[in-house]
């Protein structure tokens, strides 16, 4: 009988020992990590930090106040030194002055040669033609960048997204009273601007690939007559001004390697 008790006790100890080993399993070797891609934003008016509803003075001495400054980015990608392209995710971003950065997914370790992104939307997505194009009501997720936006970033009458929408007021003579409003609603497929930035960086597991997009809204008004060039919807007779202002926005933007603590 004692022998049976000894066998039972031994079995119990073996079971408890096995349980302790299961509670503290050996960890596997860590899997290879990717490198995160982050686009930072730096909004300026010349040497000043940019903000909505704040007065700024142009080089011509006019006082301007922006009430809206929103734009779309799309299709970010990293190109390696062999020309291979890694498309990042998500594909679309709506950017406002209070957005500090966008996390754009990750890439495998290797060589990040170029960062590519478009200001505006790709043609297949932008133009509603019943096949590939979309419109805001197609999205049930209210947080999707292409869903309905408070600024109204879609022309229902033109079946397309507004790529850049900038509005505000201008005091032309500097007397403290705003004389005119400016409205630049810039879009249609021809307005998209494709941008590339040289990175030329070897990327290891766990690294961050950082890029900074700077928008200088003072440069946006460089060479613009704020008495006459103040309204365009990018259509009809106002299309030439729309083309000019989209080029102005493109010229006012710059991309540079680095961001966050690495960017001055």
C-alpha cells in the first residue's frame, strides 16, 4: 500500500513539474522586423509657423488669414536601388494644418532609394465613371480619407475630388479690414503632382524611414495678384488660374529626408 502512495506522489510531482515548464515556455527566436515609414509635416508661412485663423503678411505687404488649407496625398511608395517598388499602406491621406505625421506602413530591410508620393489622387480612383472611380458615399467608414469630409472635398457636379482646397481673407491695403476672400479649389486629373525624394539609405530591421513634407504658404502666394487672382474652381474660364495655383502649391512644398527629432 505504501508503494502505491509513493507512485501516486511521484506522479503528482511529475505533473506539477510539467505544469511549471508549460507556464514558462522557452521563447522562440524573434522574427525579422520591418522598417516603419513615417511622413512628418512642417507647415510654415515664411519663417513663421503656419496656423489657420492667424494673420500673416505677404511680401507685397498684404495681410492674409487662412480659414481652410486641406489637401490629399496618395499612393506613397518606397523604391529600392534596383527600381523595385514597395507600395505603402494606407493609400490615401487627407492632410490639415493640425496633422503632425502620417504612419505609412512598413518595408522589409534593405535599401530605401526613393520615396514617392502624389499630391492629389490617381486617375482611376478620382474620376467617377461607373467602373473604377469612387465618390465619398461609397465609403461606410466615416474615418476613411475619401469619405465625406467637413470641408467638402468632392465636386458632385464634376464627379471628382478636390486635391487642394485653400480659403481665406485678404486685407489688400493693410488698413486692418479684410477686403476680399480667396478660394482655390484645385482638382481634376491633370492637377495631380507626383513627387520623388532621394533617400539612399540602408534600412535595418526596426529602423524608421522618416521623410518631412514642408509647405510654405507664403511661397504659395509668391507672384499672385491678391486683388484679381482670388477665385477658381479649376473649371471653365477660371481653369488657367486653377492650373497656376496648383503649380503654386507644388512649388510651395518640399520633401526632405529625416523627420521628428532628426529634422530641424
